[in-house]
């Protein structure tokens, strides 16, 4: 099932309208941001996905392509973060040094938590935390794949359907603000001219 899901995502990417000087930069940006975010850097994945999905809602990009790229990026980033946690995080946490005894207790409690609730924990903790607690790949891989898909669909579709209307409101508000500012300037200028004419009169 996991191989089939990867295959479907790969097919979607192969059909993306990616061009070096065109919208492809947006797709590649979503891919890179999703990888970075799911590898452990909070923030850029959601921001890039929301921005690109709003652009798709305004018919500048393809929403199916955006969702596929975000899903692939999140899945790859999640796996990368897990590998870092397995290979480096555990050693750093258990290495002798300051607060060594406390760190060992944290590891012990975390191991028990992931053993019992690992499938849920993956949804709410960074990918490298699952690696630190040696969550097995056979458990982590499928959950990472599904949670990446849920993340891409939730953020992407919400921004796609709701985002354009919000940007229209903001745009209209911005236009109205400029009209108000222009009106205020005209009013101030008129008052100044009236006072000047009275003073000279």
C-alpha cells in the first residue's frame, strides 16, 4: 500500500507543469518548504502551502499539483527527520554531561509513551522525536505517509477554497483605505485653503 501511494504521488509530480522560468518555482518552493518543515524546521511548510494554494484558487497554479508536491515533501521531510533522530538525536540525549540523569529519565518516559501511543504521538510531535525514541520504521513509515497527506489536504484545500475570498476582502479594504486617505488629504487641503483665504481676507 505504501509503495502504491508513493507511486501515485510520483506520477502526479511527473505530470506537473514545471518550467524553469515559470510557475515551477512555486511548486519547487512548496516542495523544499515542506521537506524543511517536516524535517524539523517549524513554519515554512504551512506558509508556502497556504500561499501556493491561494494562488491556485486564483487560477495561477494547479491545486492538484500543489497538494501532490506538498505531500511528497512532507513525507520525505518526515523520513529525514526520523533518520536524524535515530542516528544522532538518541546519542546526543544519552551522552554524559550536564543533566545526564534527567535526560535519561526523559528518554525512558518517552520510550514508554511511544511504545504505547506512538501512532498518535507522530501526529503531534516533530519527526526527529520519533527517531530519538527508536520508533520502528514499520510503524513510523505508514503513519508519516498518512499524516503528511492529511496535512497537505487540510492546509491546501482550506487555503484553496477560503483564501481567495479573504485576499479579495483584504484587497478591497486596501483600495478603500487608499480612497479614504486621498479623501482625507483633499479635506485637509481644502480646510487649509479656507483658513488661508480668511486670514488674508
